[in-house]
């Protein structure tokens, strides 16, 4: 009978050892699943951080593009202004030349016409004078050969003075030629230069319009990003504030706590203040609370953010260290309620926190320098203890 009892005990011990080994394997598998979830969540957080960095980089590149476009626009505006001045000067000079040419053209035509008429009259007078001289010479020779007479000296023609009108006409023509020469050389390429200047002005105007359109598009994109980010921030801030107020009252067993923007009217991006009023105390900034109250307030804010954007599991490392027994009780009740949607991994030394865990992992050192991980399922432990 003693041998049978020993054998049964050995069999029971072997079965218990096998069950413990199975539980250890199950715990290791569960731990592996938790680690996989942690790696997955870390990858998701890294992806979100990368997205946030990409968005920040995009906003910085847009701001840089806007600044570069603004500088280019200023340079184009300055070039366009100088081009407008040159074009205006060229147009003014061309108009002056055209006006002076239009003013002198009829006078030049009149002078040319008068010179032509004077030349015709001069030629006619010279021809008539030559004819009269020839007739007089013929008459003198006829009188000399046929009659033997000579004309009296007073009958011979004297030197005929040049006509005063011809000299006046010559002086007028010379004066007109001098005035034409005083005008200087006429720039025959002025029209072509004006057309080139006008084409350059049109090109710069088109470039300036393109820069204006680019700046407008960039500013519109920045405004849209600002509107979207402000809207998302306002929605997230409102929800997190509501969760924070609820969680604060749960953890403190009363009181009130809320979030507010530091300068919502003048600077929406200024920052966020945490205002807390534990039970029996006046409303004050969270920086003026005690160490335990600060820890509870920070924990309430952490859980509020986590409730706004939950994940499959949550790791809390020694968050209950500064809390007393009463606060730990409220904290554990909150964790138990949230564990319906999220799996919590708690690293703690508090016995009250360990009591709510269905599965415990501990590290023991049975021998000096040798560590061993021990896992315990609380339901099975209670059932074995009850049996």
C-alpha cells in the first residue's frame, strides 16, 4: 500500500510537473504573442512618426518654396520695373524724334521746292542773258562790217549784278540744310529696338504672373493644411479633454480636472495647460500638486490620450509606485474596466496591482547568478489552493 501511495504521488507530481510545463509553454507562447504585438505597435508608431516627419518636411518645403517664390517675384518685379522705365524712355525718345521729324518734314519739302524753283528761274535768266548778249554782239558786228560804225561805250552792257532773290533763296536753303544737320543722325533701328523691348516686357510680365500664381497656390495649400491640422487638433483636444475629466474623477474619487490652451485667442499654438482640483483642494495648476497627485494627474492624461487613440495592448511600467493603497485601488478598477478592450502589461511591485492580473510573470534566482522566469495563472492557483 505504501508503494502504491508513493507511486500515485509520483504520478501526481509528474502530472503536475507536466501541467506546469504546459502552462510554461503556453505562457511563453503568450509572451511571444505579446512581444509580436509590441513590435507591431512599435512599427505602427514608427510609421506614424515618419508620416508626421514627412508632413513637417512638406510644410517646411512649402514654406521654403513660398519664400523662394516671393524672392523671385521681387526680382521679377524689379526687372519689370526697370524694363518699364527703359520702355517708357525709348517710347518717349521715339515719340520726340517722330514729332521733330513730322515738324521739319513740311519745311524741308518747302525748302526743296523753293530751291528747285530758284534753280529754274536762275537757269531761265542765264539763258535769256546769254541770248541778249549774243544778239548785242551780232548787232555790234553788223554795224561794224556793214556801216563801219561802232556802238558808243555807254550803249555797251555793264556787268549784271546777281539777283537779290536768288541769294535770298540760297541763304534759305543753306539755313534749312544747317538745321537738318543740327538734328544729328537719326536712329533708324529705334522701331526695332522698341519692338524688342516690348517683347521682353511681355515675357517678364508672363513670368511674373506665373510666379504670382505659384505663390497663390502655395499659400492656398498652406492655408488648407493649417485649416485641416487646426480642425483635427480641435477635435482631438475636445475628446481628450472630456476623457481626461472623466478619468481624473475616477482616479481621484471626485474633484475636477481639465485641459485648456495657454493663449487660445492670440496664439492657438502656444501650448496646453493642465488644471487640476483634487477633492478638498482649490483649483490650481498641475505643477503645484504633490508628487502622488502629479503622478495621478499624469496617469489620467495618459489614459485619456490612450482612450482617444486606443491600441491592442498597453504597457505600464511602475506607474503605481508613487500611489497609496486607496489610489492603487481606484487605478486597478480603471485598468480592469479598460481591459475589456485592451490588454495591459503591468510592471509593478505592488501586491494590490498584482491581484487584478489573470497571469503573473516573475523572475526568481534559485541559485546565485542564475535567473528563472516563473509564470502563474491566478485562476488555476486559486482553484488548486481551494482544492
